[in-house]
């Protein structure tokens, strides 16, 4: 979308010559949710984040400026768009509101913004910028991903993995993706010894479920593919998921993401009650995607010039508008792309591979020169030598009228 060079980040106080953001964060913001009633002040913003402190937070603390931005930029490059406002709003509290919570652009309770709100009972909170300071911030972003990914509200798996299990693998992947090796190792070692009493006693969610999937089936790609499959297939009421997943459906969707049947892994990690077998078989019938490997990512679409903004990495396939949305791409919102060697991408101005078209076989940092800024509505990704187009990766029809009952 953006066609200008990146603006420089600024720290407050803001000067009259400061750049104008696509959506300028307010200088102050009075909380009006839960027990929160503080007026917080913006201490930093760039095009991706706005950082707010309450009056008790030490103003010499600056690590959130870079770290929160890095986490959010990585998140949008990995999972796609999270609404039209590119900024994440990060609120920090000292000596109050211990813990944290998220909110997403779907939720008017936080003024329809993507928000992480973290606090500590300590009077010296956030001074280290290490360890738990980083973990809690990243944890809350994990909830934004599960609750607002691919333009759909709610987390169908929340009733199964509850508050923190998804966040455990998300945090690990963010540290890996940002090249924070020491934090990734620290987190990995911490998670290896973490157990829970659900769905059975002494369950190792990270060690026995998420990490094997992550390690053996594509890293960040498999995490993203899970949410793409949900957006393509799972029933919705309007822009929200209609209900939660049952265990059989949960295993089925993760099997689709991994490209392999994960029943054996699930049995080892969680057990396999008879009810799950029934649910699993029914899920395979209700949501008939296969467990075939999707292959490598052949192209990455970017919102802004110079491969900036949110991104969506796609394997070979035909992507109509509904499917592009399920992979985190908004209509008419692509300005640059990367194409892996040996592949070609055909961009179409209209849905279902119609209208004007443009073919790319190499990276392009700006589609503006081709008069294709914010034009893409459907695409075909295929091997450059392919004699015929690949099969469609079709999103399911609109499920908004489906019954929300289990």
C-alpha cells in the first residue's frame, strides 16, 4: 500500500516536523476496560508501534521501542494483516495491574485497536528488558494472532489449549525468527519442563506436541498454515468463528497444516479417547482437505514497497480472493513481492483469475512501475516450467449461515 520511503522512528517529545503516520496514535489515552482507569502517555511511536507508559513507569526505559516493534513486524510478516491500522498499541504499567491482556481491532472495548496491556506489582518494573519482560510482551501478541488472524475473530482452539499453550510455541518462534538465540534457548529449556493437567495429567504441550510439529514440519510456516486452514474451512458467523474446535477437529487441522496425519503424535502427547476417534473421523469428512505436504513457499506478497508491511508466503497453487484473505491478504493491498527461483506468479486484477494480469518470475520491490500498486485480487503461483496451472487452493463457501452449535 505505502509507496513512500520508510519514515524515521521518533521518540517523544514529537516535533512539528515529525512524520505523519497513516494513523497517528493519540498523545494520551485514558483506559476504560476492566479495572484499568489510568491515563497513559505515548512515549514512542513509529509506523508499526505506539508505546504508552502510565505515570509510574520509569521514563529512562526504552527497550520496548525496538523490541515491541520487532515482534510486531515479525508477526505481520508471518501471519499477514491485522486490520487497516498497522500499529500495535503497547501499554506498560508499574506497581499495578500485574499480568497482561490483549485486545484486537475487532473489539470496541479497546477502541478497535490491536493492544497489549502489561503490568507489574513491582515499583521497578520493566527496567531489565530481559527474561520475563520480553516473554510477557510476546505472550500477549500471541493472543492477538490466535484471536484475530486472517481477518477472523475468536480462537476456536482456546477452549482446548487455554491461556498459554499456543503462546509457548509462538514465543519460541518469535525469538528464533528475530535471531534472539539466547532467548530462544532460554525459552526452550524453560518449556521442556513445563507440564499441565489437561487434557490429561502431566501433559507436555510444548515438548510432546508443538515443538515436534514446529521442528519437523516447517517452523513458522506450519504455525501460519494452521490459521490459514481455519480461515478457509472452519464455520463462521459473519467475521467470527461460529464455535470452538473439538479435539478431533483440532488434530485434523494441525495434521492439515503439517501435511501429515498427526494422530500418532497426538496419542503420545495427549492420549486418544474413543470420543476423539469419532470426532477425528467426522472432522476428516466435514473438512475434506488432505494431509499432503504443501511444498516450499514459492512467493511472498508484501503490502508495501521494498518488501515492507505485512506479508503472506504462499506455496504453489491458485488463490482466488477468498483464499488470499484466508492467508492474510486484503483485496487490492499488494505493492511488492518476492518470487523464488524456478517459479512464476501471475497476478490478476479481478477475482477468480480474471481481468488484467501481470506475470512475475523474479523479485519486484515495487509494482508501482507496472501500474499495479494495490491492484491484486487473485493470483496463480506455479513452477516456471509448468505446462498447466496448478490446482486451486479454494476457500470454503461463506459459512455465515451455519449453525453455531457443536
